[in-house]
C-alpha cells in the first residue's frame, strides 16, 4: 500500500506541477514560458525520484511500469495496481487544477499541433529514448539515486523543450489522460495512450541491444531492487 500511495502522490505532483505550469502560463500572459514549462516537468520528476524512488521506484507513468515489466524487472501482479494508482493521482491533480482554474479550456491536455501521425511518431520516439535512459540508470525496477534523478529529469526537460510544440511531449498516458478526461478534451487521446506504451516497449528492445546480455532485461529477483 505504501508503494501505491507513493505512486499516486508522485504522479499527483507531476501532473499538478507540470500541467499547472501550462495553465499558469496560459492564464498569466506567458510568464512561465515554454522553457519554464519544460523545466518544471523535468524538475518535478527529479524531485519525486529523490522523494519516493526508494519506496515505489517512482515510475509515475504507466508506460514506464509496462516497460519495467517487459524488461522482467517488475512482477505482473503489481502492474495493474501501479497503473491505477498513477491514474488516480493524475486525475486528482487535474481536478484540483479545475477547481483553481475553472475557465481554462484544456487544463494542459496534450494535443497534436500538426498531423496525428507526426505526433504519434514523436511520442513513440520520445518515450523510447526516455525508457532507454531509465533502464540504464535504474536499479531493478527502481529509479533512485543521484544519477537516476539527474538523468531522467534532464531527458524529460530536454524532450519537453524541443518536442512540446509538436505533440505536447507527454511520454506518459496518465499525464495525458487526466486533463483530457477532466477537461473533456478526448480528441486524439488515443495517440497519447498508445504511442508511449509502444515506445517504452521498443525502448526495452533497444536497451537490450546496447547493453551486455542480462544487463537490461533480467528477472527482478536477480536485481538489487
């Protein structure tokens, strides 16, 4: 239960701070700026890794949880509870933002700026890159330690900075689902539910091709998690 609460809290903080930065930027004349929004997403993930990494692993992302499972670092019986906890935390964050900013139309929902295919491919590649980094710096199914916090937070900020104007740089089905449901912006939601998951699974394959046999994919019982 502590792990599920940690995942829910961490995802709440991610969505509240990250999409909250988008909302504040929209409602206060662009004071946060696009760069500020990207840095907010990276910094909140970094902070949460240090906060709950030793408790739950700080996945905060259904695609990452499924990636850890595909890499045999995470037990199947824990996948569904983790994903539910992440979605609950994300929805609570969007509900809090709706109460604070009732007139905002999207609450920071991710929407394609160009074609749907362009955004799908962008989200696929972004999540692939993110998953490779996470698997490379994590221990077992846990993102923890100075290296993990800096590396994962940095790659999220980097990807949000250059890809945000294209697809919103979600890389996270829970992060996209919550504001879309609360704001009623379900158009193109399927892009952000499918592309990150497929990208994370592809990231496991790429990580296995890069690292020595057994380094990327191995049973959780064989890791120091």
